[in-house]
């Protein structure tokens, strides 16, 4: 179970700390979500900040700023920058790796941290247990105790505010009227009480608006994600009328719980060795893999193309190389050996290259057998008497 070391934020300004405390902070300020502030060395290995904005009345994450072991990363919905330079995914260097998996941007830091952002409202940080009781920020101090000391003060948000000198932020009013409780399915893996309260707050915020039925979707989505983090298998709960998702690209299909290790033409068995918990997002239908060669969507394995020297080859296409002919089959090259001549040579009287291309040096002033067929009485003989002797099909009797 990953649940005890995950901090997350989603939807209508909701936060859940490493230690499982829930709260709302309805501001569009730039906040420190989590940082290493109590290490013995005093070195801040990581600092993660985020800022929200309101778009058509819905809260979304505008910017995520990361400092990961000396590398600075900035994420927005339109670009990703590393140390001030825009990059494309996947991207990797010695201490971080960034990729798109299903419907998320995933950042894995070698120091022991994984960040998942859906490029909308939800972001989670999964932190190695070695950092317990050493963190600051809205994610809390990671000491295993809810409401220990980080949130005693009513101004806990002020301690984590990191606005720039020219930035301003506003408080988003949350309505306080009573509203009917929306019940989530009971789970033995995680408590539903805090999520039910979050749903109620979302409904209150929407009031009697036309889209009040969809106001709780972000919180139910987070509940489903937390269930998966805890090792559960979330069931299908979305319908066309309730919390429906946008159409997936190409011919992919949305799943609430699919393997993040996607089978592709290049690696059609990736899922067989996957140890990560399931995630929501767009996946290929059963019996197909993602065509990562031509980026054409989901195809049957036998329709996969192959790559060679940066060029794409269709199924059944062939190419030849030394003593081999290779055929594209199911995204992989199948090669067979061909009969081909071999050459053995001597250069400079002592530099020998074998039939298989092995080069070595041997000094001697005798006569030596360079090559022979064991069951015949004829041998090929070369004498170290010239600068270059190249064997030919002539048979010399020893």
C-alpha cells in the first residue's frame, strides 16, 4: 500500500496530507506543497510549489514549480521547462525522468519521489518513508500523526505562501449552507468519511447551479485514485450522464483502473512485469497494443511496424545485413542466417584477422597452418615472408 506516504490535492481546493488530514484552502496563491526543511545536513533536496486559478468557475492548477536535487522544473498546461529550457516528453537526465503515462505527467526523482499531475486539477506526491518527520508545506510534516503541529494555527496557509513580489492572489468564497450528504461506496482500504465531507463541501460550493450534479466528480475521482494507491481495484462508476470523461484520442478507451505499464509495438509484454498500481486514463482495448512506432493508436500485434536505423518498416518488410536477412513480424525483427564467404588475412607478416573478424598479432619465423578442413589432406598454408598474404581458394599441399 502506498497510501500512507501520498499527499494529494484536487478539485475545489481540497488537500490531503501525508498523514491523512483533509482540508480546503480556497486561495489562488502560490503555495509550497511540500519541501524537505528538517534534514540533518540542512540541504533542501526538494521543494514543490503550485498555484491554482479559476477557469469558468472551476479551480485548476495553473503552474507547478519543482526543485529536485538542484534541477529546476516548471510545469504548465502548455509547456514543460527544465532549468529554463523547454523540453518535450519523455525527458531524462541523471536525477529525474519525466514521461506521459495514460492521462498524467509523471515525474520520478532518483532521490525517492514520484509526482503525478493530470494537467488539470489533481496532483499527487508520493514520498519515500526515509523523509518522515522532515517535511514542511501544505502536505504536512509526515510524522504519522494527523493534526499534530502543522495545522494548529488558523493561519497554516500563510506559512506555506510563496508569492512572488509582483503576484497577487484572491480568496475564493465557499458557501456554508447545509446540503445533502452524497454517499460513497464503503471501502476497507480507506475511510470514506473525509471524502464524504469533501463531497458535501463541493455541493455547497455549487449551490443550485445547473451543473451541481457534476460538482462532486473531482472528489469522487480522487477517492478512486486513493483506492488504487491503497492496492484496491476501483470499479466503473462513471456514466454518460454522471461525471463522463472527454473522448480518448485515436481508438483508445477510458478505464478507471488500467495498468500504467502500456503494451506497445516495441514492448508488447510490458504489462506482464508491471508492479505499479493501476491508474485511470485512456488505454488500448483488450487484444491490442499501442503503436509507438507510427503513433497511429491501438493495433493488433501482427499489424505492428518495426524500426531500423530510424526508418519504419511495415509487417513483412525485410532488410539484409552481413550474412543475415531480417523480416518484420509483430513489431520485432526476425533474422535468419545466410551462407556467406569468410576471409582470413595476414598483414605486415604478423597481424592476422580471422574469418570472424577477430584481429590479433603473432610473431614467429616458422611455417604455420592458417586454415584447414580437418578431414581433408589439403591445408591452406601461409608463410610470414611478405608484407601481406591474402588467402585465396588455391589449395596448397603441406
